[in-house]
C-alpha cells in the first residue's frame, strides 16, 4: 500500500487531522519571538513533549501559519495501512 499524503492550508482540515490523532499545536521551545510563535510543530502522544515544545493556542498557531504563507503536508496512512502522524510544515510558494 502506498502512503496517502495531502497538502493543505485549510484550518479546519488541519485541526481535524491533528486532533483525531491526539495532537496539540506547539512551537519549538526557544524559537519564539517577542510577539510571535516559534517554529511550528504538533505534539502527538509519544512525541517530544513539553521539554522541547511550547504548547500554544490554535489561534496563535494559525496566525503564524497564515502570516508566513505556510502549508501542511501530512500523511493519513502509512505504507502498512496504519494511521500516521507524519507531517511537514512547508512554504506555500
């Protein structure tokens, strides 16, 4: 089976995928600016956790996502057919 990947900028689609996999919006600790979130990530169960990530609100996450002109590439299923939490935040140009 081929892994199924999608690219989107749709806030509702992103939030549904993250929350359906038990994830929360976050940024990499130490990369935030005075007024903005840092490098955008999600934390899923068994992931990096609060030692490496700063949990942020969906509003803050999407604010930076939109201002930076980003898109989310995510994988619904792995090659073996199981669920996946693989993602990349990429430039949408």
